[in-house]
């Protein structure tokens, strides 16, 4: 019998996606609000395409969303893991 303890789901998902070939992931730590996530992703990808800086793009998007909806539920669950640029990795 397999048992997945609370919190392990995210690690298992990461492992599977990295084994499948992903080099970096933008994940959420909890269920997210559809509209605020859409807004965050639009700002994130626009900034990332312009700068090539994933961490900076996420930070900018989170700051912008935080100004619009200050409660952490809307902007705080997002994390970057893996290879973000060059040889730098974050986990």
C-alpha cells in the first residue's frame, strides 16, 4: 500500500515533470483563484519574454497582483523550482 503524506504531492509532481524533461516549473502551493492566477500569469510571461529573468518576472507579477488584491491567497502560493537561467537552480 502506498501512502502519500500531506505536502508530498507537490514533490512527487515536481519529480515526475523533471524526469519527463522539464527544466523549470512554476507551481502553486495551494488551490488558486482562477482570475487572479490568470492575471499573474499574463504579467509573468510578458515580463519573462521581455527580460529572460524568471525570478524577476514572478516577483514583478506578484507585486502587481498584491497591489490589486492584497490578501496572500491571491498572490503568495506561486514558487519557481529548477533551472531558471544559465546554470542557476532554485528549489
